[in-house]
């Protein structure tokens, strides 16, 4: 089972929907169990044959094998402190891109003392296998199952098997390609591309992603 903590937001909804359509069983997590169940019902209407449920964040984390963190950056620390005991030995996929918005400047990357949101998550949940992925994928396009996704998902982790698992999950979403981005130390650069893409999207009124050229696979 895959749990999406903060899954009532656009990124969590979209990833949950796409992976449920690919045959994965998913649970939407939220601070409010009723809200999580409501979103699960909405997604089930888009994917009638999928297995989608909703639960409070701690219960969702306890029930799942792979946990996606899809909350805003400011919510990461309190969330992990709340659910940490339910993450031991599990793969934790960090989808968070720390950024803020300033008038006249748009989206700006937020500096993280640990280096990146993913590295901070690994420090906060040392007994988990943290993987950084999906920060540069359009949340809006994910929520429309008739839209064919384009681009690459750069996956970073210090844990080989966990990274391979997340790369396999990525390939279940047509036509996304998983790219091995090395260790978790590189997640900083992947996260900081997101504010740039947000600015490009606003300027050109598109849903830009990234593509790494020169890779045959």
C-alpha cells in the first residue's frame, strides 16, 4: 500500500490518482480523517476500479509500506515528528520543494539548513529509507488522467533498493521516465528547479517539466 500524507493537496491527489490507476492500492492521509475520506471518494469517481481510501495521517502511515510526503515544506517537520514511529524501516518518498512567493519576484527557493527537504526528512526519520522524487512534475496535469505526462523524474537516495522501487513506481505513470540522480545530497538541486519551473509556467502559461537528454533508457 502507498500512503500520501498531505494527500488532499494537488500533488498528493495527482500522484495517488495516477498510481491507483496503475494498479497500486493507495490511502490518502490528512490531519482530518473526514477530509481524507472525502478526497478518496472524489478520486474513486475518476478511477472507479482503483482501491483508494482515506485516513488520518498517522493511521495512513501505519497501514502503508511506502509513504509519500506531499505537504508544504513548513509542514514537514511537525508531520514527521507526529508519524515517525510509523515510518521505521519504510520507504519515505519526499516530494517537497521548499519555496516561497514574493510580490514582483514570484517563486523563490527556500534555504534548508540540512541541505534539502529530503535530507532534513532523513535526519528527522533516521530509521526510514528516504527517497527524493516527483518535485518537478505538474500537479495539475497529474490530476487529469486523460493527460499524458511528459518529462523525467529525477530520483535521489542513499538507499539503492528504495531508489529502485521508486523508479519502478515512476515508470507506472505513462510517459514519465525515471532518472537516477545519485545520492540524497543531490536532492537540493532537484528541489530548487521547481521554483524556476513555476516561474516559467507563469510566464508562458504552460505546465513545464524537465527532460535529461543523452540517456538512451
